[in-house]
C-alpha cells in the first residue's frame, strides 16, 4: 500500500477517520429516524424539535467535513481507486473480463454465471460503491470496500468494534459484541491483506514444474490437476457479517441476519484451460474429470470454446439451496482447496520439439447470496422483507507463489501456467505405448542411389575387388605355364 510519502502515522489517521465516519453516519441515521415519522401522509416532528435538529445539523456538518477529508487524497493513494472498466480489462492478463452494467465497477469475469441468471435474480442486488471482488483489478481488491471506500483497517480489527448495548442479545459478549456464532478473533477473520487474494495452480502428472521445465514425449498421457485455494472464503464472510451486526445503530441485526437468519445461495466455479497446439483433448462428452474439495455439487459440466476447455462446477448448500445462517457459516469453514482432475490429454505429433509448450489457465468464481429472516423466502426464492439483503462476491485467481512455473514470464507473475518440452524423436518413431516415454529405435542405413558418399564407397569397393581378382588371375596363369 502506498502512503503518499506521509509515513506510517497516516495509517492510524486513516483508521481513525474511518471510525469517525462510521460513527457519525450511524448517529445521523439514528437521530433522523427519531425525528421523523410518517403519519396520515404527513411528516410530523416528535420530541424536542429544536435540540434534535441542532444535534442532527451539527453531526451532518461533521459528517460532510469527514467526507471532504476522506476524498481529499490525504489518506487515499491514487492506485487505491478502482480503475474504469476499459483499464481493468486491459490490465488483467490472468483472467478474461468483460463489461457488465449489472455490477458496480462495470467489469465481471467472462464465462462466469451471470448474476441476472442466478436463482436469486428476483431480488435486487445491493448496490453502491464497488462490487466486492478480488483478483479483478491489478492493484487492489474491493472485498473490504463499503460505499466505494476501503474499510480494511476497520474490518480487520473486529475486536475494536463495539455496540450501544445488547439490544436483547442473550449472547452479548464482554458487554461489547454481538457474536452469535462464537467466532474467534485470532482465526476467523481477515487479518492480512494477502488473505484477500485467491491463488490457483496447474500441475501435470503431480508435478507443478516450479523448479525446472519438465519434459514429455510424443504419445505421453497428461493427467492435469487444476486447483484453487478458497480457504479464506470463510474469513471474508465472517468479517462482513461482523461488520453487518456490530456497530452503532445496528439494532437487532444480530438476530435478523444472525441467529434467526437463513441464507440462500447460487454459486459457480469455472476453470478455463487454454490448450496449446500439440495437445489432444478428448471430446467433452467423453472427457473424464472429477472434482475434489466440495461436499456436494449441483452439477459439473465440460465445454469447448475454440482452444479453451471450460469446466463448470456448481456447489450446492442443500437440495433446497439454503441453510440456517448458523449452519451456513459452519459450512464455509469446510471449504479449502478445490481441485479438478482431468484425464485423457495426450501429447500429439504436432507438438514442437525442444521448445517450450505452455498450458495456461484461469479460474473464476462467484458467490451470490441472500440473507433473510424468512425460511419461506429462502426456500422459494421470491418475496423479500425489509431486512433482506442480496449481495454477490466474485474473484479471479492468481498463480500461487509456491507453484509458479519455472518458465513463467517475469512481467506476468499472476498468470497460472504449466510449461514443458517435448524430447526430439526419430522421424519413424511411433508410440508403442502412449502412456510411456517413446523409445527411439535406430535403423541400419542402406545405400541409396544419388547419395554421393555411398557412390564413392561403391567405386572404392569395386576398384579394390577388381585389383584382387586381377592379381589372382595373373598368379594362376603363371602357375599353369
């Protein structure tokens, strides 16, 4: 993170400003709701009007001052602002993006399930600011953005967030926190910015080729594994729930979004493998692949789009597509490394020999979820209460550091790839066993007409033979005489 040459103290200043901003915002909304109510189509004032208005006006002025400071550039580096859609698409070399007016920020991973086609499409998607995502932009992640502002310093310190009181919560902890599912501060929340990233890796025949470029031969079978680490998904969602139910003026959100909540979801993982020349892939209808790391699947499907092999994976919460919130957050903890294993790829005779051949890939995903206190709404996916919220989180994975390709370009560290070379084989070599390294069989050369070296050899042999025959004949004649 850049500090605009102002040093570490500005991190604390930034965090303080964020806390002041949230506190004032909550207070303004609370006072406003106390002052105004609608009755018989008219707006009436209740309470001590003048004092309330003065307090509200003062807080509003302070709120506007904080906003001015917040956007003045004192606490935000230029590269912390999300770029426009065209720039985002041009800068992302590790995943294909496309423009989308359906999400804030205007960009969304290509090939991924469209949110307007989700089973939750009947509900309005929460808008305002940048859509929560990671791996979409070159220099920042927006998972911790709220209303267009990066709240990482606030979200990553859940123990510093407090409330006005228990608001009926029987599990109110330390006289500060709503913690309905007993999250642990040291292990269940985002504590490091790197935890906002998603990493993936490609390996072939159990080798990532991170130390050296591997070798294969024509006819070799390639068993390809493509993995993605989603171990921080649980921490993201826990951190967002904590922000949702803790803080001033959050009321009984601990109940409506916590203990009495249901969560319906629609999600998808898409693995895109770019197949280079020299690799044969079975027809998608015959392709054998499996998925590891998910408890249950709605379905899995393989597709071809030109030289791309696309594998779609739809996780499933349950047959009805929803869970009580308590079970949902427990389920998220079971998700870590998800892997697809593809069989039947083959190095064919078009593979360039003694040259690098690179398989590249990308993995993208989306979690579309609805939080509601109505089991009927969660089950039928229609209707919505005043406290129901639909939000979507999507990502594009980057190459893991530990599995980085030995031949990966230095200027593209996020590109997920696997590189190998094909050994040179004799022209007449054919694989007797496609699953093993091809053995080269040497053939004995026979003289050919037109070969200059062989003609000279013939002339020499004929000359020597002629001389020997002449000598033998001469000695025979002398002996007879």
